[in-house]
């Protein structure tokens, strides 16, 4: 039977994964569904829809990777399962 620390660890890890998946779906699919209305907004002279399709989502994905790594490391350390460096 799993102890309380294992349950807390899995709850926190699951929550983080659900947040990351929701952000991935939003920036990977939902934003691109609204490209035409977003093109009315200009950023540095480029339409926002074009920018999000060309580079914005990719930048968000890279930021998400670093954020996920840091957040998961924090969870690992809190629950005592972090790898030693």
C-alpha cells in the first residue's frame, strides 16, 4: 500500500501534467482556430495571428519546457524523490 507521501507526489505531478496539457492544447490548437480575428491585433507590425502561428506558439512551448522542469524538480524535492546532483 502506498504511503501518504506517494499519494501527495502523484497528486502534484498529475496536476502539473494536466496544466501543461491544457496549455499545450490552448497554444497548439485553440489559438490557431482564431487566427483571422487575432490578425486585427498588431505586434511590432505583424498581425498577432500570423505571429502566434509562425513563432509565438513555439516560444511558449520552449518556456513551458523550462517551467515544467523547474516545477517537477520542486515537487520531487518536496516529496524526497529528487535525484542527487
